[in-house]
C-alpha cells in the first residue's frame, strides 16, 4: 500500500477501539499505587467508542476530521484527553489530503504527539507521550504497511523503557498503562493495513439514535441511556432477553435494542445506580449517560442567575448534598468517575447561564474540563477540585454578588486553606520508603501521596491529626464500603481528639473508591 486513504484510516481507528477494549482490564490494572483507581483502559475505550458509528469516507482529510471530533467529544480522563489531542493533531496534519504517503503519515503522527505534549501543563516522560513521540521518530519505509510495522516495533521498545524514565514505575515493576494503550493503537493501524477489521462496526450504526425526553413526566428522576458490549456468555441474538425485563421493572419509557454483541438501552427510573449495576452484569458499558430530569426542573427556579456550576460527582448522596446550595447546577456521574467532553457539553447546554464554573472533583477529570473550557463559546472556568468534598468547600464560599473571576479566586483560596484526605484500602502489596502495605490495609492519602497505613481506619488518626494543628472543623463522608457502625466509631474517635470549640460532622457520601473522605477547615 503506497498511500493511506480515509477508509483504511477509519478501519484502523475502529480496530484500535476493539483492541484497547479487549485489553481494558489489563490496562486498568497497570496502576502504580495500590489503590483501586486504575481506569486507563476504561477511559481510552470509552473515548474511542463513537468511532464505530461514523460513516465510511474515502477522503482522508474528511475521515480524520470526523474521527477527531468524535474522539474529542467522548474524551474522558487524562488518557482519553491525550488520545483526543493526538487525533486532533492527525486531523490538522491530514488537512486537505485525499490520501497520505508514508512520509506524510509519519509527519501526522509527529503532529499528534506534539499536540498531546502541548495539551499538558506539566508533561512527563515515561508515559504515553514518550511512546507517541518515539514511535513517530523514525524514517518512513517504502510502503504504509512497512511504516506502521516499524512504528509498532519502536513503540514496543519505547514502552519497555518507560520504567527507566519514571522511577515510580520501576519501583512498582510496571510499564506505563497509557503507553501500552498507544502501542495497541499503532498495532491496530498496522493490522488494518493488512485488511483486518473491527467486528463491532457493522452492528453499531442503528443503535446510536438519541431519545427525546418528556420533562413533564417526573414520576422518575433519572433518564439512563447507554450502550453495552455483551460478555461472551450473552453473545448472539436475543441472549440477554432477561435484561430487558429487569430494566422494565426498574422504570418506564424503556427502549431496548439488542444485536449479537451490543445492546442499546434507554429507561426512566428512580434507581440510576441499580440500572447501571444490573446492566453491568451482562457486559461492559461502552457509553452511559444519566440525566437528572428533576434537576433540570429545579434549575428553572434559578434561570436568572448569572453563574452556574457543573460538578462531576460519584453518587446520589453527594448530589443531595450539592443540591442544598441554591445555585443552578448540573451533575455528571460518568462511568469511570472521569467526565467526557460530550458529557460536559450536554451539562453546560442544560443551563441558561453564560458563565460556568466546572468542578471536576477528580484529578484525572481536570484536563478534560480545561480543554472543554478552552474551546467553549461560553465563559467557562475550571476550579481544580480533586474530590467532591473540595467541591462542597468551594460552594460554601460562593458569593452570587461577585464576578466569576472573583468567585474563582475566593474558592481557590478556600481550598488552599483547607486540608483534604482520603482513606482507601490497598488492592495489592506495596512497599515505598517506610511504608510496607499489605492487601486490605487502610491507607491515608493526601494529594495523591500515601502518608500512612494501618489495619484499621482509626489507626490512621495519629498521622491525620499531626498534619491538622490549625484545623478544628471536620467533615467525614463515608463511602459505600464503610459500615455505619465503623463510620460512627471513627467520628467519635475524632471528636475525642479535637478541642471543645471544634466539630466533626459525619455525612453519607456513598463514593465508590474512597472508604472515607475527610476535610479539615479552620473555625
């Protein structure tokens, strides 16, 4: 093959989705720290999923534009956002080309790598960025197939070297998850030039129609809509029929379409988390959107407000806490706790305000929020909140009489003056410095750093209080894994250790990853 055209480019992009999805668990488990937040594979897969629905296009420039837009809108998390900027770079390089020769293909991959580097404030080596750059830093071969084979081999060598560039990877005995995902992408491009195609592509097109919502019927709070890739046990026609009945029992306005490997569903319900749990038993969710219809009606009462909020949250419990603040707001509960570009666009479009503050509430969602804010026609700013509890502190300091910029400064200052901790359980053994962690140990985490470990949550309190000399107002948010008796005991132990002028408030947060979130503020 002397030139890469639009059809092969699209086939390669679809094959990349299939490959990354098939290796999703492997990518998720390549996590440096022993806490259950590895979701690189999930984010990369969800980011690429919309490519399957794109129409055939022989013109390379048009095909690259369509893929870049689809990936950008679906991008979520750091790995997904980096993939989106990579495809934006490809689109820029292929602009105006009906097809590309090997030299032009290499130039496009270099442009994609440069675009990804430029998208990050502090790009790190030993990551997906390094593998991107190295794979494109070669001399073009005579054919497209040979060029992609060379890129694949160089990407593999670069991937094996990532631990030597990032000490934490070497210490954990791992390679970079994002870099491995990109290797699978290059491998897919090579295999596509040999004629291999994605098996899901033909089934997806009729399943992607959006449903119109009737907001007058508020018997149900949530509209849940998604796309499921079936597990092997349910592959085939009408093999997951029980799911249709289960969804019907959980709500109304059910739309259910099943193909041999995919299911598209849409249901109005009051049990959005239950719907996602039930659907998840049958396979892997490629996409899922939850709209709070009652929240949309609530926001009508604040339609004259200048500033609104969009917050990424992990549970209905936190949604209820946020709802206590009388501001127009939209909530997003994404699959992987990391928001996609398209989810942000939908949430912002649901608000009347022209000025928006984004609360990512997760370090891996920040880059997507910042990219969206940069490209939006509205005046949007991102507050770098790392968890829902930080979002709560920010909202406590919001003043509707101040400007967007003034509020952002005041909220940033409030976060700077507060302390935020997470209590999580180790999912594997881990040693670092003075820490010797075993599976099941409780970990005290602050700003991504592991501070101490203990066999019980209360065993972490001495370290916690040694860092909180000037704080006396504490809020504990208990997660779904925290027993009520344990949470109450932890709160009582904290009350014993603070001054009489201080206070400890225990709230149900129902967050999925952290057993507890703990915020400390000055009185």
